[in-house]
C-alpha cells in the first residue's frame, strides 16, 4: 500500500498512469509523518501477519539496477522468511 497527501483524484491518476495495483491511501501530511515515524520518504516497510513491523527502510535510489538488486536480494528474502513462519 502507499500513503499520499495528494488528492484522491491526483492519486488515482498517478496509479492509473503507472499501472499500480496496490491501494493508495490519501491522508493529511501530519498523519503520514506519524505513520512513517518522521523518517522522510519514501519508506519501505515489511509487516508480518500480526501487524508487527519486521523491516523498515527510509530513502530511495535513482539507480534502477540498484533498486532491483535490493528488492531481489533483501526484500524478497525477508518476505519469504515471513511467509514461511507459522
């Protein structure tokens, strides 16, 4: 899911143009900062089935190969571990 302080119309337009299939939730800017612990954006979180935050990372990269490497080597493994837990 994604949080934004943009209007619902702008968020929907961005989701449609980028073919995003996950929910985009429009909130007040202060509410978003509380949810992301004032870490800045973007924030990547992996949350387990019980709602416990298991991984959190702040920031991004303009380097697409680096993003893919991080996603494949880090996030995928963490997600697989969480899914295999009882």
